[in-house]
C-alpha cells in the first residue's frame, strides 16, 4: 500500500512537471516572451501600449523574486539608477535580467580603463527592455538609440525620464527611444551603426532569422556587435553559429557566478 501511494505521488509530480515544461515551451516557441517580439521599422515617437501578451511563466518562486519587485536599484558610473519593473503586465520585457547588468558593468569597465570610447559613436540597443544598458551608455558619454517593440516603450521611456532628471537631465538628449520590430521595413532604416548592443535577446528560435537580418542591415565594415547572453538551450548556440556565417564571433567575457557570456561579433572582411 505504501509503495502504491509513493508511486502515485511520483506520477502526479511528473505530470505537473511535464505540464509546466509544455507551457513554457509553447510560450517560447510562440514568441510570447516580450523581447522575442522585438522582432525593424524605427518610430521615434514613444507610445504607451498595454499588452495582452503579458507572460507569467511560473507562480512566484524564490529565484524569481527580483522580477516581482516594483523596482530595483543599480550603481552605474557612480550614480544610483532606479529601474521600475512590471512583470505582472509586461512580463519579461519589463524586468532587469542579469545579462543587462553584466553588459552595463562591462561597458563601464572598458570605458574607464580607456579601452573603449563611446563618445561620437553611432550606437543602438536592440530589445532595450527597462533601459539599464541604454542608461549605462549615456552615463558613459555615448549617444544611443534605444529600441524595443511597441508595448515595451512606455516602461523604457519612463525609466529614462525618471533617472535622467536634475543633475542628469542633460543625458536625456543622448537617448532616442524608438520602436523597432526585427526584420520589418528594414529598407526604411538608412543609418549604419558603430556599436550594436543586445542583452538577453537570443532565446526564441523563431526570431533568429529576423534578428540576424536586422543586425546585418544595421552593420557596416567597422561595426562591433556585443551580445550579452545566458545560453539556456542548444538553439541559442545555433544563433551564434548563424552569426558566424557573416561575422567573426568570439566570447570576450564569462561571468561565471551569474552564468552570463558576452560575445563580440565583427564583420568578416
């Protein structure tokens, strides 16, 4: 009797795990993770658009606790930056992921040590989300176009305005918030960028072709692409392989505690 009871419990747990995995896979494969819908035309007029595609992957768990906070604070270039989050309504587009933190820290280190200069460069961030990397660039003297899909622009613009005020108000002039849907109406975008940034934008295979097409369209011979990634699945590696068809790709940083890699892609000549 005891053995039968234990067996039934195990079967029940396996069924629950299977359901969760299927739900997660369906959400990802459908491209409903918010950054995945950052799938090309630039519209520099911020729009406030609530989305019905908010994604709650799981019930609250301890490791998801930071995402459910209304706000989180970070130190960038000696300034405290407070990021508002909205997991409940916008899902993953409206929280700060470790990949964004690591990329922001990397840029600060590179600039302060003189290995990188952002001033006077044409810079774009893809899938900017809550705007942490964008603000890191502006604090380091770079002018940046901060892009995401329409539904995410409200929280992106709001975070920039909330942090770039008072003594930092002048930094708003360095940031342009724009709608960018990967792979769409690329012929309307004539600018080519010196630096293309992306943090945790590689995870939904259905967007890979559009993401690659967008990166290629925005590039020229001297473009440097920096992608901060958490490699979760084999398919994420496949995107890097796709990128290697057109760029020289190398891992330039590994943050072991946070499980984040930064990859650099340079146009093949």
